[in-house]
C-alpha cells in the first residue's frame, strides 16, 4: 500500500478539513464558528439525525452530500464509518475545503470525524474540530442534573457487558445506546428485550430492581419538547428503545465520607495554619 504524498507548502491550493457540530436542536444550537466553516467550505458532508435538519443545511450551502445512505441493515457500521472518512479525505486530497457536519458534538459517539482529522493531519492537511451542543449537554439541562453534585458516570451500554467496568451507585449513571446493547456485529439498528435483560441483570448487582430509571431523548426540532419516561429498572427490558434514547439511573446510595482522608487533610490544614503563624 502506497502512502499518499502530502501537499507541499508551495501548492497553489491545499485541501483542508473541518468537522463541526450542528448541536441537537435545529438552528438554535449552531455556533457562529460552525456556521462560518459551513459557509466557507467547497463541499459539505452531512451526518445528521433528521432529514429536516439536512434540508435546512442545504439552504446554507449548494453542495451538501448526505452520509446517511451509506447505512444499511446488516452492514457493519464500522464499514460505513470508514467509507465516510474516505469520502471526506478524497475531496481534501483534491484540494477542496471540506466540512463534515454532524448532529450534536462531532467528537461524541462519532468515530469518523476523529479518524478523518487524524488522517488529514498525518498527511499534512489543516484539520479542525469545532464543538457543538451535545445530547449530554441537553440532558443536564432538561433533567436538572448537575454532574458536580454527586458525580456522573457515562458508559456506552454494551461496554458494561463486554468489559469489566466499575459502577459507582452514589453518582448518576448515564448509559448510551441501550437500544443497541449487546450487539457485537455492529450491523443491527436495535437489539431486543433479552439483551436488555442481560443489562438489567448486571445493573441489579448495584441497584435494586425497583430503582427509578429515566429514558431520555432531547428535542431535535424547535417545535418538539424533550421526551422522558420514568420506570423501574425491572421494567427496562419490556419497553421499546431506540438507539437515540439515553438511560439515566439516579444515585442509589448516599455518599460515604472518607474519614481517613478527611483526617489527613485536617492535619495538613493544621500544618498550614502553624506555618502562617510562625
């Protein structure tokens, strides 16, 4: 395999790549910098959550190429994501200013933007990621959660099944893509109740089965409102879930004081005070 030759500094025109976030809600979350990247690009590649959002983007730029048709039932999503990277890099190598526009934040649950930027920089092209308002940001606002109060853990749901992870039930637990939990093929768009039951069995080690679970989906259109459903952990396998919905478990236990550390800190405070008086 031959390594592409990076452009020299004497090239009359060098390609570039910017991956930007549209935010979650149409129009209202787009930042001035993201808009500038879109307007100044030669070609736009769009990985968006809603056809209406894509139509709105087409009003901003004459050359918007949708990435959604590359998804297909039974086709590995990783194959699709690699195709996205190659599509963007082909235009970058041709000397074009390329902008990849993704819903939410382009670096959160988005493999392709990270990979495309990595490759572009390795080949000597200018590449930049512009953040956007993510589903996580909307979740905090809509559910009234301050992650600094009790702490907050985030996991892609399947990782809890595939790997040994440590859950802290004294903080919030946020699980992403529960609708796909347990899928090892990367080719399905959802898994069934039996897969969610495996997840519940795992979570029941740290949470009682009657513990509250919040199913959340942020608004993507200005006319929509955030959607929340509240149920018990034992009922989670029996409700339909999409990949776009997020599952939140509030704290199940009170924070336990670490008396040994508090004593150590108190001793340091005494030394500081003694030094100040000396």
